[in-house]
C-alpha cells in the first residue's frame, strides 16, 4: 500500500502494472463499508485487469479501509469523494483513465465524470442502476445498525447485513455512519444526460438495492446495460461474466 494526501486525508492506494510493464489505467472506486482489498483485490479484479494488459489502480475511500477517518458528515459528499479520485490520478500523473465504481463507488464515478470529464475515458457503473436517481431505499436503519452497541439487537434485515459486513471488514463504524448520511446524494436526469463517455451499467438480476440498469442507461447518450445473472448486490462484483463484459467493453472503447 502507498499513501497520498488530499483535502486533509491520508488516502491508501494500490497501483499495479501488468507484466508487460505498462498498460491503459483503470481506476476502481469501491462501495460503502468496503475497501480496495474487499471490492477489487479479493474478487480478482486486479488479476483480471493485469492479465488483460491493464494497469489496475484502486484506493480506500476516505473513512474506509486504511485511509484516514472523519466523523463529520460534511466530509462525505460524493463531490468531495470524487475529488479524492481526481487527486489520485493527478498524483500518479495520469491524465485520462477508465473509471469503474461499484455501488457508492458508481455514484462517486458519476460525480467525477461531471466534475472532471477530461480525466474520464469510460465509465462502468456496477451495482447501481436507476437508484442513482431514484434512491436506493431507506438507509437510515443501516446507520442505526452501525451505531448499535450490540449487533444482536439489530432487527432490520439490510441493517443487520451491513453491520455484519462492517464488523467482518473491521471498519470504523462511526466513520461509516457519518458517510452514509451524506454520500447518498442523488443525481438528476439532466446530470446523467451530460455524461457523454461510453458507459456500462451492470447490476445483478437479484440485486434489491441498485435498481434497473436499463432505465439508467436509457437516460445517457452513450450507455448500455448489462444484467449480471443470478447475482445479488453483495455477490455481483466478483462475477466472471461481469469481468468478461468489462474487458469486452474496454476493448470496444480503448483510451
């Protein structure tokens, strides 16, 4: 792991070149309560991209993983988190990259495309479809679950799931509770219509959080949908068919 400083945070990142020594960069942005390791290393994305000749880069979002934490909700807007991604590209001297985000990371990727379009060659929105505009349900019970002293007292199914995930990844639950309060900022249809980069919207067919990939793709001028068969929100990220479709998408849209 390496670190860079931005906006008062020390942010951890991993940067791996393919065996050939150079390749087009892919910056991956993980989801809520996850980390670069949980979202991208363990499910095999670094190996998949490196084996295909791409430079694989991922970082721990502020408040997550090995990056520094804040308990101020104002620090976790998608715009501020997108600025971390832009700063990492600047830190690495990368002018333009493929950007892939999962769940919250997909939302951050969209904000990055709007704030720094010249840095974004293509977009992959994983695990988030029309929920980017319509919302992804009531997440207040998740914040309560994260703050509960006794995880056994959590009865809300989604809250219980995310609390277990946060405990499994040894996350800072107070930082995550602050993050969830402001990181869910919605985009508008007009916002999506301004994202002109080639975009792949991929959501599991049993995902009850992300919403329809077709509906989101239809709002964008250069987007297409992909259904990750038989996968829910937690399992879709490592799906082999998803990885294969992303590689095809990159081959169709080189830097």
